[in-house]
């Protein structure tokens, strides 16, 4: 990674976005951060008078994104790295959760990220260089009851990231899907949208999961600042990985998932190949 680059990070008011912005500024980079209010913009820009640039943007305001990115390119400089960090978690049993909840979850976590990528790609492609980091989740690999909409959005972003990486590699652009495990952000606290419970049949399964998540909030193993430093290392890597897990919990759970998947594939291999010819 060059000595000083311009990073565009969505959602820099808290969590991974704020930690990454602060670490990037400390490393000498310029950071353009999207926020949701003028108050947040001023707070972000106070981090550095000449290197922190705040833009008020809701990533679901799809019609505004191209104009904002064009303004950044014209008035701040060429975006070297896009980090799609803006997102939130939805918690709710699928049968209990209305379709409007999954639409909102995908609008932010998937469509917002895709819109941002589509906005920066023409500039990166013309320059024949660029990096994109999409913050997904270990929930883009593993699942648990009560977060179907969230896992669905992160599975989707993992697949989109990997595919896009193959499409833009000839232009010197690299895409990495970064999948954190449990970190001390407010994902399970203020940022979590929860659908009210309504079907008692699910109580035995889901109540202990919700309780454990609430009790663990703020005490997770992962340190967001260390995650930020890992992301900066990925941006500097040649070549960077297409997928990166962050956290020992993510590593263990994803390896368990892959082993179980391999076992199931092997158990059903005869049926799988029976459809040929």
C-alpha cells in the first residue's frame, strides 16, 4: 500500500468503520467517511483537520451515491480503497419476521454495498488500480437460528465479492470479503434490529440464543482496533486474499462448518452423481 492513499469507508461513526478510519489516519492516509448526520460529519472531521472528510450519505439512497462519489473524486482525490462497512444486524425468527425486515436488511447490507462498488468502479477501472474491502461476517459462512435475514445478506455479499473479484482482476482491482467473528462493536446492542417475538413454539430454541447474545454484548473476544490493523495489512498485500476471516471464533466455527459440509457431501455422493447421463 502506497505511503498515503485515499480510503472511502461507509459508516464511520462507530464500530469497525470508526476503528479503521482512526487507524488509517494514524498511518498517514486520507479517509473519506460516510455518516448519517451533520453532527456525525463534524465529529468525524474533527479527527483530522486536513485528512478526514465526512459526507452525509445513507447507502440506501441509491440515487445519491454516484454524485457523492463523483464529488469525492473531484474535490478530495482518487479513491484508492473502498471499504463497504455500513451495515446492521437483524435478529428474528424467520416465520415471525415480516418481509419488510428482509428488504431493509438487504437494502443496507447488500444493495447499498453494490451501489457503492458500482459508483467507484468506473474510476478504478480507468486508473487500472484499486482495492475494495467488503465487511461481511462469519454469518456469511455459518448460520444459527434467529438471524436468517442477516446471514442471507452476508452470504449474498460474500458471493458478490468473490464474483466481482474475478471480473475486475484484469484491471488491477482486487476485492476482499472480510468476515469478522464476534467483536466489541455495538452490532448486538444499539445496531441490532429485533423483530418482536410472537410464536411460543420457538421459545425453547431461541430464548437461550437471544439471552446469550445480550449477555455477551460488549465482552466479545475481538478487538476492533486489531481488526482495523489487519484490514490495513490486507490493503497492502500483493496479492490480497479473496476471503479473510477475523477472529479465532470465526476460524473455529467456519472450519467446523466446512468439515460438516464435506461429511454431508461424502454421505450423499452416490445420489449426487446418480443424476449424470
